[in-house]
């Protein structure tokens, strides 16, 4: 499920990458995380753009190259949290749906099941699962990105995995 994520050469040198370099290297991974959080490709695009806009304003203040990714992810999760707390997303429902485009993806059914299962999780559990298992962050990195304790990450992960098993998406041996 995991895409190969480009590594910024600047992490080894300690130089903070330029904003353009960062977006070019990490944009796809950020969009994937946003899509898993929102369950909607258009909201995911909006979320990534909004988070990157917030980060761009403060880019020159990020001194530690290793902190760039955590800073952007924290901004994205915080923005996502603000959106669902606000309960308004700027979209209006219509009576007519646009035609669904054809998908070349053979795993469309699985993708739909994953998004549906994630959508049933509480937002905090969903954020932990996305960061831990789709973005491959450690418990400590996930805790730092969400601004919560490692114990909270562990308990949220445990509850989320139990819910996913009960939904039939995971089997006992999956994790």
C-alpha cells in the first residue's frame, strides 16, 4: 500500500530544503495522508494546499531540516481538526451527481473498503492509524505530529485496530 517516498538529500546535511524542493519531494505523500484523513480526493487537495500555505508563510523560521516533515504534518492534522470542529466545509450538496469517471485501478474495491472503514473511526483514531500505518511514523513521531502523548497514540491505535477487526477489514494476524 505504501508508495516509495522520496527522501530529501538535505536531511543528511542539516540544511532546510526550500519550500519548492519539499513540495516536489513530499507532495504526493502529503496528499495520500490527507486523502486517508478526509476520505475525499478534493478535500484532500484542499487540505494539503491549505496546510502548505500556512507552512509557506513560516518556512524561513524552520531551522532544523529534520523538523520540516513533522511541522508540515502537524499543520495538516491541525487544519483537518479545525475543519471538522467547525462543521462547515464550504461545499453545498446538489441534486444531480456528476458522472463517475472510469478507474484504471484494480484495487478500487479494496481502496473503497479502507476509506469506508477509516471514515467509521473517530477522527483521532483515524489520524493515528494514517500516520502510523500509512505514513510509517513511529509512535513518538506520531505523538509529536498530533501533539499528544505516546500512551495516547498506543491506546488510540489499539482501539482503532480493534474497530477495524470488528468491521472485517483486518484479520487477527494483520497489523
